[in-house]
C-alpha cells in the first residue's frame, strides 16, 4: 500500500482551492475507502458585486419579481443562470 501525503493546513478557502487545483488528490486520499456524501444544506460561495442598471430596467425586474413573489436580486440571479446555461448549451 502506498503511503499517503499529509493534507496541508490552509489559511483560507482560496489557498485550499488553488492547492487542490494543482495537486493530485490520489496522493493525499485513498479513494477506494471513500463513501458517497450528501450536503443538502450546503450553499455555494457568493461574491458581492456592484452592477449599474438603468432605473427603468430595475423597476421592471422588481415588478416581475413581485408577481413571482421572490426578491428581485434572486430573480436577477435566476435570469442570469438561465441565460448562462443557454449560452453554454449553444456553444
């Protein structure tokens, strides 16, 4: 059996992400002993951005969001996700 390397301690999530992007996880984890895990309450990381929109467009988004009974920022995220998915499928 091959000896596994120790997983280093990370200062933050960014450092850990960069490490695993470059590292071969098979040198650190015995995947034959792994089990399927489920994280139903895990929320994806988010980043705050500033976005300038025409006031009329923002008002229209708020109206649509109100009709759907969702916060307008959530509606914007839904619309963006749908469009990005559509663009990725068409390429």
